[in-house]
């Protein structure tokens, strides 16, 4: 019991991250807006569609338009229901930038933002002008409940972070274990080290496949296709091919000691290539993944403290689960081997 | 024997054997020429992007065939004889150097014939493209030499060679195609320096790992 505390820990972590990751709601956000034509000094009505918002329960609901610096407060607001509201702005002579952000504030939902919500014609842009200098109300800017941040375009799929990313962490750790034991088996030529090397690849490949599948499903919802021409997607698939090749190489050789040696050599030869594939090449070109090609990283401002409270336990839990399955596979293989020797 | 003389003699032996039979060299040359010609008959004229990609695909398959023979085609008895005479390190170095020379020659001939059939794109930086082809030949040679050694030990020739080498060569191929495309577009040379550096780094890495691992592979 004392020796297997980490098994209980990883089971708890994975169950916790799965339940917490799926249970807690998303924080409110602005899903989309509709508006008419923009004319100087005229009224503009903006229909705001909120996500998880409670417009009808708000006491001090306010909407603002923001150009590069300044704020314009809505003159009147008509609340239709919890997720729909109309905000009426009296537009100025000109705006200071081409894109306007929409900001909403309320006591319950906190600060909600839709960036680059309105595009302004060049005719109405004057860099010298700006909006009126309204100020945001000095109140809490966070929603009054525990929830994950709302991501435009991602919606509820942002929960996939707790499943998709830990798979890659697990895979890298398992492949590192494998290359460690491959080196060891070359030096000691012990059969046990070879079993450890191949079994960690066996489970690592499953982690990688799950990572690709969860990623493809996520991509279908956010990028529009299961497989886009994305460097990280492509290279992850290629690095899996490397390890499938390793497994096939093992099948091609019958003699056990020879198989152990040659497979270990290929594994060590392939590992630096996998490092180049997964950590060097994606840095050199653009990717649709967060943190690449001008896309914001999850770490930059999206991964807030509430997400971290689920994400880090999920990573640790899945790495430990992978290691646990690996030890089980090794034990089964060793028992099988012993049985063969007795027969 | 001294280390350097061992390597020199081994390379001389490879060249002599090749010169006597002329089978591999002529075979691979004919392979490249016929592939280019088949491509010409099916494409007739191609865009810049396809020009570059097609060249590297032809070179990929030609070089697998060219380098695969370096270990696969040696008879068991001759292997044993060489192993009693020289150290494994000098054997792998000699094979890699010989394959590099073979690949550079083969690629240059292929490029000449290829740009004769499909016109070399205008505004291309020819010198930079040559640098890319030479870097490419070196990378193909270093990687395929080691993989062919592994595949020959597994005793299951051609197919295993392709399965084992493709995932390893793809990252190199991606960098190569990017580098060659920069050259074709006639971009400023400073843009491509990173890619040349990365290729050199991958080559050094592969060479270092090969030198470390080959002595283990060699012992039977």
C-alpha cells in the first residue's frame, strides 16, 4: 500500500480533472454582434448576443465601444432576455482606429469583451480624433462564480485542453523512458531492459494516437476540418510513424538478442529526430496552434488560474497513468516470459 | 593500420568495386534519367513549386536505391573479412564518405538532366540551389547509410529500408524543400542561412549518433 500511493494519486488526479474539466461552466462572453451602418453623429444600435450571460439580472449593465485607447459609453440599453441586449450608441465624428472592441460590464457577469467587433470604414477614421473619454466603472471585473474563461470560436471545446495536451506530455515521457532503457539494454544486453523499452513505446504510441484523435476532433470544431495543413499536426503524425517503424522493425527480426540490439539502435537513432520534429521544426514555421504564428498562446492570457487548477493536475495524472500502464505491461510480459521458460 | 589509412583504403576498395562492375552507378543513373523522362512525358511543363517538389521526390527514391546497396549488397563472407581487418568507426566513416561522394555526383548529374528537360526557372539563384542540392546529398547519404546498416542486419532488404528511413528523412526533406524553394524564388541569401545551419546541425547530429551506435550494430 505504501509503495502504491502514487497510483491512488494519479487515479484521483485523472478523475478529478475529467469531472472538474467537464462540470464547471464557462464564464460569460460576447458570442456575436449585429449592427447597422455607421454614420457620423448618428445613432447606432448594436444587438449583442451573449454566451452564458445574465443580462436580465444585471443592475448596472453598461456597454462600451473602444478604439485604440478611448471609450464610448452606450446611451441606452434595452435588455431582451438573459443573452440578448440592444445597446444604442451616439457615434462621434470619427474614430481613432479601424477596429472597435465591444466591452460590456455588469455586477454579476463582470467584464465581457468582443475584440475587433466592428470594422470602421476608412472614411470615418481620423487618427487625431478619438472617442469620448468615458471610463469603465470601478467594480469587480470577474464573474461571480467559478468557471473557465470564455474563448471566442472555442466555446465549450476549450475543455479539450485537459485531455489533448496531457496526451502529448504522456507520450514524450514514455518515449524518453523507452530511449533510456534502449541505451541501457545496449550496454547491459539484459532482456528485461529490452522489454521495458518496447512496452513503453507500445503505450506511448497509444497516447500519441489519442493525442492525434482528440486534436483532430478539436480541429474539426475550431479550424473547420479534421486535418488542416498544420505543422504540429503533420509532425506529430510523422513522429508516430517513426515509432510504428520501430515496432515493425521488431517484428521483422526473429532472433531475440539480435532484435533487442537492432531495435535499440534504431530507437536511439530515431529519438533525436523526434526531438527535432516536435520541438525544433514547429518553431520555424507558422501553426494554427495557440502560441504559434501570431496566435496567442494558452499561457499568454487565456490559461487563467481556474484553468491551471485543472490543467496541471490533468498533466501529472495522465503522465502517471501512462507510467502505471507501462509497469503493468512490463510485468505481464515478464510473467509470460517466465511461463515460456518453464514449459 | 592507421585510422586514416583504413578509411582511405576502404573508400578505395568501394570505388574499385564500383568501377569494376559499374552496376550500381549506371543502374542508379539510368533510374534517375528514366524517372525524369517519365515525369517529363506526363507533365510536359510545370510550375516552379512543382518543379522543386518533383526534383526532390525523384532524388529521394533514387538515393534510397543508391545508398541502400552499401550494406545490403555485401556478401556475408566479405563482411566478416572486412570486420577482422578494420575498426567499425573507420568502416562507417568510409561508407558515409563514399556514399556522400556518390550522392553528390548523382544529384549533380540528375539536376543537369532535370534542368535540361524541364527548364531551370528564371530569376533562380543557381549557386544557392547547388548549395541546397549538395546539402541534400550529404543528408541523404549520412541518414541512409546508417539506416541501411540497420536494415541489412534485420535481414529484410528493401521494404524495411523504406519504412525505417522515411520518417527519419521527412524532417530533412521539409527543410531541404524550403531551402531549395528560397533559391528558386531568388530570395536574398541571408534568408536561407538558418536552413543551411539547421541542415548542417542535423547532419552533425546524425553522424555523431551513427558513430556512437555503429560499433554496437557491427558486433554480431
